[in-house]
């Protein structure tokens, strides 16, 4: 095995996060990668191009350079170029990064194990995991059998003045347009806009407000993220409405990666049964792999619409149209 694949990731819990070099072979590589995956969920850590940095570092986001690099290490040089975890809130950047001049296509064997739309058939991008769009409600205020089970039910007078929505949820318009057609999608949202909605930017804030009971319903949040808060005792319930929408965290293999063999191994491992099960059951992420058991049963669904790179070029137009239709601030 090449030397550049013998890199592991260790975490020093007693002090600043650090990465350490250690001997690794085929048997120890995967546990090390599991620890690296767990690092991605740690507060204060972000992946920027090919390095892990502290969020308070002086970072040039356009170039991926940082003056305060947290544990610069060959494993990040190797894995980071493979791991471009583009935020689903910035798909126009996501779209740009899958340009053929930047990404090395890597078709995978058994691609049909993954849901259609969650990977590029030519191998330019894959889904490391995804988050499921869900309606969230306060279980102290609303019983499960009373919670809205469809978008049409949100038009009931019973929910008027009781719902939150993200003013930049343009992807909702895109999903409805693809499933229902443009005319029906616009007509529906026009009716929904008359329900005296309150607007909050971001799923975290929406989850906090719904948890407090100030508004008992949030129309669209990242289900798996908010379900982790429910695990800590928050009075939250969820409903996945059709069309079902998922937002992948993209996985790309960069051209000219400094350690291409390690990067390739990482991509292949992340897309394996073992890694997908780990992400779904241990970290509570949604898996694009068919049949993988989810930690949160609320989101064990087949996606109807995938927020993929092809939406990137038009996302801002959808956001603008959505704001206009909804009369959102």
C-alpha cells in the first residue's frame, strides 16, 4: 500500500484539536476515517478546501487559505480535496466546484445502490450523506395525529398565524415545480402566503422557536439536524411532506490532489456499506444508499427531489421568485 494511504486521524480531547500521524494499514485506515468523519460534526471546526481550520481563524474563504490552521496534516491534504462538503445553502458555489476543470470524475461500482439523483452518473459528484426536509411541530401543543401530513393541510384555517417559514426556501418552489408543474406550484404558494406566516432565516432558529412554543409549526427544516435536538429532550415531532426533498452534502474528487490514492480510498470507503451505515446510525445522517437503516425513522423515505448541483445555476432565481410569491421580507 502506498505511504499516502497510511494516515490516520486522532483527537486530543484534553486540549486544542490536533491531528497526529500514526502508522496505518488497510485494517486501521477505516477506523481513522471514522474519527475524521466524527470531527466534521465538532463545534468550531469547518472544512475549507483542503484543510481543517478553526472557525475563528483568519480564513480567506475564496482561496481556502488560513492563517491559523488547526492541525495542518497530510490526512487533510489527502482527504480534503476529496471532501468538498459544499453547503446546501450555497449551491451556486457547489455548482461551480463541479466544473470539469476542477474535479476528477470517479464513477463507482454499484452506483445503482444509491437513489437516482443523489450522484452524478459520470462520477463528478457523490452524496456523502443528506439531510431530509421536514415539517417540525411542538408536541406539547400538537398531537402527532393532529399534525399536518401534507402541504394542502397547511392551508387549513387552524394553522393560520401559527407557522414559520424560511424566506429563502427557493428549493421548495423548485421541488414543487418539478413534481406539480410551475402553475400549480405558484398557485399553491400564493394560497400559503395568505396564512399569516412568520419568517425566520435558518433551521436552527426555527427549531428553537418551535421548541419554545412561540410558533408550534415550522414548515421546512433539516430533519436529521433537529431530531438530534429532540434526543436531548426538546418537545419536537416531524412530518415529511410530499414531494420529499433531500439536500446532499457533496463529495468530490479534486484533480491534482496531492495524495490521490488516499483521496480515492476515502471516496470509495465513504460510499461503502460500512461507512454509509456508520453515518446513518451513529451520526444520524440521511443516507442516499438504498436500504440503509436510519437512526431517525421519521426520515426513512425515498427522495422525490434532490437539491443537487444542477439547481445551483438557478437557485438565486428560485429564491427571488419564492420571496416574491410569498411576500417574504
